[in-house]
C-alpha cells in the first residue's frame, strides 16, 4: 500500500495496483507540468475569501492539497477521477523537481517532498547579506508555513502577471516589457526574467499589508536572490528594443 502524506497526497514511490489508471496515463513532460502548476496556482481562491470563510484553519500543505483536489474535480467533473489525476501530478512532480526550482517549491508546499529532500535543488542566494542583517535562508522553514501560505503565493503570482502586463518595468527580455503580452501564454508557466522593480512592486502589494516583518523579509530575500543585469547588457537590450520599435513604425 502506498504511503500518504498528512493530508492524503500519495508520497514516496507511489506504486500500487489501485493506481492503474494513473500509471497507464502518459507521463507529463516538464513544459506540460509547468503549465499544470501555473493553472493550479491560478485556480486557488483569493486569500481574503479564504480567510473570511475560516478555511485557513488547516495546515498550509493540506490547504494546497485541497485546492489541487478541487481543481481536478472541477476539471474532470467526476470525483472518481480526482485520485488518478492527483497521482499523475505527483509522479510528474517527483520526475521533474530535480531540474526546476518552481516544481521543487510546489513539491514542498504540497507535501509531496520534504524540504530536506530537495535542499540541493532550491535556488541559492546570489549574495550574502546575513553579515549585516538578520536574514537567514533556511529551506527547512518551508515545512512549517503560515496557514494561508498557498493563498498568499497565489496572490503574489497574480500580481506578478498584472504588473508584467502593465509594461511599466524594464525587462532583460527587451525594453519596457513590450513583448509581455505575446509571451504571456508561455512565460506564465516557464522561467522568465522579471524586472527587479516589477517583483518588488508586486511583492509589496501582497506582503506589505501583512506585517512589517513580512515586508522586510521579502525585501531582503529579493535582494539576496536578484540577478543584476550589467549596465552594458541593459543598454544593448534597450537599443535592440528601440531598433525593433523603429523598424515596426
């Protein structure tokens, strides 16, 4: 009998006779899995709705698992197909969490894998700031998340999409995000380089209203992990974007 996590997601190798349908289904490749995870995050109900209904009384991992099950119930329309869909998702997450940080984070937040099992696959800070601040990057804390974490994450992802489509921020993919709308379908699921100001603005609109400590930690984490584009590369990207716009006129 396959082991299960605290809220009923299959854990470990997930191989038994009751999983026949899921095992027969073709495995998801990484692009398909990223699109599936993006759709799952998009399906999570708004944080204020969940808080006012008191749904966040369950652990964060269980709350996200419930959202995943509700997503598959809405999509398939049949409760008997939810389990096989969840098992197929869990298999794909296990297959690809080694090679993608988005998948690794989803694996931890949904309790498919503990943070300790994927420590070496999580992003590393690009600069040390703990000598001057109290910031500490401790992935083990992902195992003990605030109850409303899934809804906060979903709200943050939504704000990133909104800010990107407003095209107000420089992006190293070219100019002031002029290609954002054309890239929206793929960039929402795939890895994308976003402007520091865009991420800061989106993050503060979500975390800034929670507490001073949350906002401060987000600012420090963003500084620790951000990749600064060299001025020469930035100027070259801006020049290419200007030339593109000129040729299109």
